[in-house]
C-alpha cells in the first residue's frame, strides 16, 4: 500500500489536467513561447516520474504472490545443499561418498542457526564437504513455505530415522543406511569436522 501511494504521488503533477492548462488556440507569440516551455517541462516531469517509478520497483522486494517467506537454505562456501533425498542418494552412490543429512528448523531453531553460523557457513567446512560428502537439507520450517512433495518427503524421513529434535545431522550411505551421527556442542568447526571425518572414515568398515 505504501508503494502504491508513492507511485500515485509521482504522477500527481503530470497526470492531473487541472495542474497544467494549455490554450492551443492562442496566437500570442509570448504565450506560444510560454506554452512550448511548459510542454517541455511536462515531458521532463514525465521522464523523471518514470525514472523514479523504475527506481522504486527495483528497490522493492519481489512479490511471492501470498507474502510467504522462503526457506533459509544452509549457506556453505563452495558447495550447494540439495533437498531431494533420492537425488542425493544417487549422487552419493555415483561418487562413493556419504550423504550428510541436516535435519533442521532453519527459521526458528537457535541450535540450527548456531550450527549454520559456526560450522556450515565456514570456508573450512565448505572445503571439507566438497571432498567428502553430499549435502542434504531436511528442513522443518515454521514460517517459510515448502512444496507439498518436499514437506511429505521430509516428514517421511523424520519417521524413518526417528528424528525427535533439531539439529540432527546423520550420515547415510548411497542405499539410505545410517552410518553415523554427529552432534554439535559449540566447540567449533574444527572439532566438528574431526568428528564427521571419523564417520566418513568408518564407511568402509560397515
């Protein structure tokens, strides 16, 4: 509504016929000159109004249609997180890696936000993850919306693996078997990676 009012205000001077009156029948040279000058000012005002409107559009957030927030995907330097369970297993099988499945409450859980900031968001984790795992986010947001298929998938995974709280980080092989689990106690990214690496190293012993 605020944006609409701003847009309306931009055009007040150039669209209201009462603000500018031009007598086209006038033959007085001075008056004709004044009219020409005013016409030039009008075009300039229209151009400025258009530019201002385009600026407002560029600065305004995109309209999602229903005002819904978008899920907060983990941010890891140099590597992307997937959301498809089947797709992640396929990649893991092809590359001989484990799937790191992060069961999270991205937009409400303090523990998840801390794990993101102190571990997943670091370059050290990004470098390690690129070499060792396939990243999968299994998110349970409270405000952000998800597709029906994604929500059903995540609920099924929650039941399958008996997830009772977030964050929970599981390591799965390419067949979907649980290989291990790593928690975070706030002792930093290096300690977390050391624990995760021990799980990755154990995959050949299972």
